[in-house]
C-alpha cells in the first residue's frame, strides 16, 4: 500500500494544478527528518460558499523524503484553504489523511505562506506527516 501511494504521488506530481492553493507543482528543500525534499500537486476544489467569502479551496497530494540515520518518507492527501492577505502574499493551511514509511497511517497537516514572484511563488511551510515533522522552503512552478 505504501509503494502504491508513493507511486501515485510521483505520477500526479508530473501534472499541474493548485498545490498550496496556487497554480502549479511545488518542489522544496525540507528538514524532513534530516536533509530532504517535498513535492506536491493540487486539485482545485470549488466550494462556492467559501469562494464567495474570498477563500480559495484546494486538495493536495504531497510526498516528503528525507535522509538522516535512515530514510524517512511520507505522503498526504489533504484539503486546504488559501487566504490572500495582501498583494502578492497569501497564507494557506491543509489537513488530511497521511502515511509515514515507518509510522503507518495518521493525520497530516501543513501551514505556510506564498510570496508571488512573476508567474511563480516562493513558499515557506511547516507541516507533519505520521512520524516526521518538517519545515520546507521552495518554489511553486
């Protein structure tokens, strides 16, 4: 089951959507149980009563990998909300079921902010997958 989730995340990451509530796929360097990386792709969700209040909703599939004394890996399928706080700045958060390579199934979450630059964004986020917490800095393409 773990291999299937990781393979699905890698496959979906080749497409573009709404990772972190913004357009594109995200790639980041992360402190994922050591030196690591996170990769995510999103699915736009249109929840009208939230959108009418200025909130963007999205689904996201995220994979994290890291190396320290061993290999850490996890994946998360979450729903999230993005809030624009100023020109070129937004904050987001998501929550959903997740899996960790050694920890099994549990809850995953993330919170972060985007800084828009031209057609992409720089983002900084903190989150958790079962068995591993992380902080990531990356680009949304």
